[in-house]
């Protein structure tokens, strides 16, 4: 593994969307001597958590240069994160930075009309094998068609995935687009080096570590269940759930099929992701027990509370659609309490 665990406080997880793992074990607290002198040097303030170091020497600047030559200037600044344009509902927020935690990079730019996204992640073989086992990887892709190019292939110890949408693209662009993507992958593969991964108590933690079905039911006033029938897989799911040990915790009404259930709550997280939390805009607010919290609204009217708890970033999102919970505050407070104090005793 090129990604080395540093102060790993939790257990790693290899799960399906429907699975959970055991509670992570805690790190023993260090002991101190009772005879510490009054003149002893004070314990230094912990350094702030910074963005993880990529496991190779390719950056979003390098990606942007290749994409500029391929499809021209994007309509938005290049973001060091996954795109939120027409993406899966669990991506916006902590999951946008999943590739950085895994020692990789994610770069994106553009709008609904023209956009692109490129990711590169180390430990390609492990990622591919895991995704293949879960029917989420079906071999190399490298093609352009009417208005779109799609790439997914390994080079040495890295795996590159890319998607480009531009109405001007045709099959005739396949060769030059392929050359651009392979230059990026080769540059990453030839500069791979070991990096440390900061540990976290929430790595591998099941959804019940954040909040239980009973708690959600009590707070929304309706019987709620943890929804597991997501279906599908892919490299992002492999990196988020397996490499990073994060969770998609989606609570819905207990009855009905997918088309008729009510959405109550979704929780996503980035272990040791306080560095990314600090990049959020949102409105600063208070959530008891959290180091910081920011409120915002999703593109479909969702109510969002992002909380910074210790080293971690957790997103609590509710759905004001007339059937779900409109206010995420009590749910976020329950999540923070669970992470900082523990679950309350069963009633």
C-alpha cells in the first residue's frame, strides 16, 4: 500500500452499501506523571489539520492545463474536488474530497452545458479488485462520442477516471483526449511515493455510531429505517466506503417502495476532514458539542448542517418536501452528542 495509516484510531472497513462493520476501537489515552514540575514545558497546541498530501506529483494545475488544450477555458474556476453537476445525491459535501483522503486528487470545472472531472488515485490494483468484486469496474474505458468523453484505466500504481461533457466533442477527438489522459496518468505513475493517512474514530463506523433508527424516528415523529437498497457501485463508492471507511447513512419512512417512501435524513462524512470543512461557505451556526457548524441549502431545497467534530467533517441533510424532517438541528445535535459523548442509554 502506498497510503500508510498514521495514528489510525478506527478499524478499516470493506463493505457493501448495505453492510456495516464493527465499532472502531479507541486509542488508549497516554498516562502522565503525577510529579510534573511547574516549570515543565507546556504541551504544544496541536497543529491544524491540513489537506492530505497526494501520493504523486500531479496537481489540479496539471489537469487544468491538459483540459484547457482539450476543450478550452471552463466557465468556472477549477475546483480541487469532485463535480456537483448532475452527480449522485451523496456526493456534494464531504464525499467531494474523498480522493484526497485516499492519497489522490479530484479536479473539476464547468457548468451544465460544458464540464469535466478528473480523478487519480493510488493503489490502483486494490481499488480495481475491490470494485470488480462489487460489480463496479468493468475494464478499461477510453472513448469519445457525441458530446462526451469517458476514461477509466490504470497506469502502474494509479487509476485515472475522467468524464468530459462538451457539445463540440465527437469520436474524432478520441485520440487526442486519450493522449492527454494518458500523459496525466503516466506522470502520476512515475512519481508515486508513500504518504501518511491521518486516522479517525469514524473510519469503519456503522451508521448507528452516528444515530440510530429509533432516534431518527423520535426526532422526525414518524417510524424511520436505514435505507440500504441503493444499487450500483463504482470507483467513487469503492474509494468512499472502502478505502476511506466512510458511510452513506440514508434514513427514510418505513413503508412503501422507492417511489413512495419519504426521505428523512442523509449523513455523509470525511474522516479527518476538518481541513475541507474550513473551505465551506455556509452560515456559521451553533450545534452543541461541535467545534464548528455551518448551515446551507442544497440545490433541491435540502436543509444542510455541516459539523466539524474533532478532526472529522460530518454533513447532516434533511428534506423539506412536505413529508420529511425540515430542520436538521436536532438530528445534528444527536449526531454530535453520539460522536463526543456516546449514545444515550436505551429508554
